[in-house]
């Protein structure tokens, strides 16, 4: 009976360890995707998309979304915060696999109006 209990405990621990490893691998992949997206967006003329979502190119089933974060401290410094969330296949809102918040210069009124018109 003691041997059976020990075997059960080892098997349960092994399953937990495998689940943790899968989650860690997912987060590592999500961080790499976020890094790639940030590099692409910051090099483009459009910059980081506001209040948008889409599929991640070359990563089947992975998605991204961005949201503006209301922050009085950033606003007082003439800046804004954009939250970027990366979602692995099977992850549904409001969940995410990785989240990055980026502090950016606040856009001029003309740029903001152009985004609002889109």
C-alpha cells in the first residue's frame, strides 16, 4: 500500500511538472513573438497599432491585441501607454500568454483624430 501511494504521488507530480513546462514554453514563445512584433511595428511608419487585434504571421493560431491604458501619470508626462497582449492557440479573452506595456509619446491632436476616424 505504501508503494502504491508513493507511485501515485510521483505520477501526479510528473503530470504537474509537465503542465508547468508546457505553460513556461508557451510564455517563452509569446515573449519572443511580442519582441518580434515590437521590432516590426517600431520600424514601420504606422508604429504600434492602437486598439487593434490580429493574427501573428508565421505562427498558426497565435493572436495579438493592443489596448490603450488610461494612466494619469503617463498623460501628465505627455505620454501614453499601450498594452500588447499575445494569445496562444486556445487562449480566449480576457486571458493572455504574455503582456507588455509600452510607454510612448502622446500623439498630436491631428494624429489622434486620424486614428479615431479609422
